[in-house]
C-alpha cells in the first residue's frame, strides 16, 4: 500500500482548491505540479542514502518524503534548528530554485516555505484519497472473533484507515474509541474508553475521520466527522466549522514522535501508556519496528515485569525482512527469545484463527 500511495503522488493529476486541500484532477494545477516536481527532486536526492542503508529494494516512500520536507521546513522556520542539515538544505533549495523563485508571498513567508508546505499537504491528501477508497476489511476476522471471545481486549493501531472499525461493526462487536455518542453528524472526543465496553480501540497515529471543530457556543473540540466534515452539523442543526482542513493523522518517519504528547495525540498516548501497563502480553502484526517513539515505550513496558512478552506474527515464507534483523531487536533478539519475552509465530494476522491466538 505504501508503494501505491507513493506512486499516486506523480501518477495522477492534483488540484489545490481554495480550501487548501488537494483533490484528484485530470491534470495538475500549477501549484500541484510544483509540489510534485519538488517531491520528485527530493526523492532523487535522498534515494541513494536509503538504498545504501536498506538495500536496492528500498527507495524513498511517501513517509520518507514527508519526514524530509518537514525537517527542512522546521529548520527554515527556526522551529527546530539542525546545523547538520545545513548543507543538505542548501542543496535542496538550489535544486528547487526554479519552482519557487517567482512566488510572491504577502504574508511574510518565503516561496520556498510555501513550496514545502504544499508538498507536505499533497502527500497528506494523497494518503487521504488512497485510504478513503479502501473498501471492506479482508483478513481481520480473527481480530473481531478474539474481541468477542475474550470480552476484554485493547487494540492499538498505527493505521489511519477505518478498516478495524468496519470489521468490528460488521461482526456486531461494540467498542470504545474515546469518542462519545453521536451529536448530529459528529461524535465528540470525551475520553470515553473508561466505559463498561470490553473492547477498546486506540489509533495512535490518528484517523481519516478526526478533526478539530469550532463549537457553536465558543471554544473548540476534537470530533469524528464523516463523510463530509466541511458541512457537518450538530443535532440542533448548527453548522460546525472545521479548524483544520486536513484530518488529524501523522505522516513521516523522523520527527512525528514530537507530537505524541500534544493535543488529541497526547490524550491517546496517555491512555496507551496506562492501558499497556495492565497487560502482560502484546501481540504485534505488521509493525515495522522503526518508530522511535513507539519502540521506546514498548521497550520500557517489556522490562516492567518478568512476565511481560511480545508475540510477533510474521510469516517467514514471504521473504520480507525478519524482525530479528531490525535495529530495535538486533542486539537483544537471542537473549529475549531465550527468556520467553519474545515469541515468534510464523503467521500473519490474516492467517490466524481464534484457536491460533487463544494461547496468548
């Protein structure tokens, strides 16, 4: 899926609308074409390093491009100054000179800053349109069957899509996700995991349907709002204005963990910390073990008690990189396996039955 989203940056036309959102189009608008070309040049610059680190099958994907653009933007705006990036930023700015030199900004921003923002937002909207088109869940039946069988389960996901929610709804499994009862077109965030509901879902990197909305009586709140958040109303028929045109989810590799303690993400990660401490077993499937913020929390949890263990679902026959070769595990894999703190089961989640997972 990551490759498909990355290819979509260039394989389709995009139009930047007046609401600053990017939409698929027959041909790309001028601003969109500039962003596409900048990302193409940025990819050419960072690909050689990634290929040296990961091998010939691992060029820059959309997450790498977003992270690179974000780091440049943060240095350009003095939000997070990194002297080690200075020569690279000079080179990238030189590469992109023809794309922003004629941009005249009346708000004090440089044309290069605007190009960086457009490029990051194009990536975000490529993700949004790529995941919004995903249909019904496939291979998640074991998740809903285990949720129903245990009657007490916490589901942590780094995905932005709505597939887990759809699978639980399909299987008629009630769940709590931090949002309360519907209020017209929205459901307000109210920290409602602490209910009698035995199944709890935590979307650590956000979701396609999360927004910050202005309240009719003043103030602002986080809410779930689909399918058309720009025109949502509460049960009294009052219009609810979006304060962010993009859904609240995190892209990029390096740097996004800085947001884990802020806003709605801070609330979710606070619950992640508390709920994880209650468990002695964590079953992982599909995680790449490259998120520093997640890894540090899992490492701390794993060593809080001798009974803590991580069960990794991984099909060794598919030829993908073995978890033991990931930097996170590399030095400790054999010792942790010997202690029983890491258990490897040679199946992906969609290959597991309820019986396969029950021992854990």
